[in-house]
C-alpha cells in the first residue's frame, strides 16, 4: 500500500490517492491533503475503507510530490559515518539539521533541474520518514509512535556552493547548496511504516545511469530516526505530514569528481519503500 498524489492533463491540481498494488483509489473528495488523512489515520492504516472511493485509471494520471505544500522538510547532515569520512568531516556528536523549502521539491519521474549557478550537482539517496502525530518533546522511547510513513528523498547538493568563508572559518551555505529550485526529488509515494519489519534495517541503493553508486543500509545511521525525532521535537513542534530525511550513506559522486549532467538518470531504491527515478535537465 502506498499513498500518492497525482494530477491529470485536464486537471493540474494534485489529489490524494491510495495505491494498493491492484488499483488506484481517489481519496480527494474526503481527504484533500495528506495531513487531513493523517489526522484520521495517523498510522496510515484505514482498515480497507479506501475501497469505497472511486478508482482512477493509471494511464491518465501523473504522480506528483507526495507531501503537502507547507509541510516542513527537515534533513540531517553527515548521519552516516562512512559518508562523513568520504566528505572529510568529523562524525557529528549531535544531529546536524537543515531545512528545504517546498520550491526545492520535485516528484518521482519529474526532472531534476541543474541551475546555471552550479556545475557540481551531486546526488544523495536517503530514507525519509513522515510524521503522523503532532510531536513536541517526545522521548526516544516513544518516538516510534510518531512515524506514520516512509518515503525516499534524493538530497541533490551543489558541491561548488556548499562552503563559504566567514572570516577564517569555513561554514556550510545550506541555502545555496541544498535548496535550489526543483533540485530535490521526493517520492514516489508514502508507505506505512508498519509495512516494514524494522526501519533501521533497510537496504538503500542509488544508481546513476544504471551504475550502482551507493549501497548502504539504514542500520549504519549515526543517529537513529527515533533519536532524530527526540532531538527535533525538543526544539520545534513536528506536525502531521512533516518530513525528516535521515541522511545518506557512502558513495556520493562529488568526492569522486562525478557530477550530474543533462541526460543523466538517477534512481534511488529503498527496501520495502520503493524506487524513486528522475531524469536530469538543464534549467
């Protein structure tokens, strides 16, 4: 089962649907947003009630960004030791959090746009979790109750815009390197977290033009998803539909001088979650 958003050639407005593997059910008459569905079903399990909704023909729809506009998108830097090492960074002692605007997102199948201000765009395949309940000051031991679903994020990064000098100190320019328009795929949909045995034992792979570039496992995280929820919810209130992307494993291209170019195709696959595929275009 996967929740998706879609539109059609005749109607560009995104609508919520549930894909049970055999048919696609349009939920939008009752649930205009992912958040509205989560408010009723915070674990993404509706007991089969979706079968009462109309079926949509797959050949007339196009899947779009699966989360709501206005949802907060939180990401984590250097949350895999092997990635920190390849980037020449120390393993963080506390989570390193940044955010992306909704304008940075694209859905599955949509093109990643290479901006004219960067010539070193790089991929980062990641597991992301979708929050199902309002979370404030949640302890790690209770954090699993707040994870509704799982999706995939490709945290495409402009390596040549990533670092700036502040006096004698080198700091990260998160905005310029991580938030560029239509640079960050998310999707293809959201699967219930309860559909996988353990979210911290999932294989994660990234291919560039069919070549395997990243081959990791979510067990390799420095900070678990539940530790990230504890850390974040101590600082901000997490809302249903908010997203936490949990970091990328070893194998990004930028530290091997492999950068994205027009005509490339990126694929990120996570065990039990699906595959996110996007072509690369010059903007």
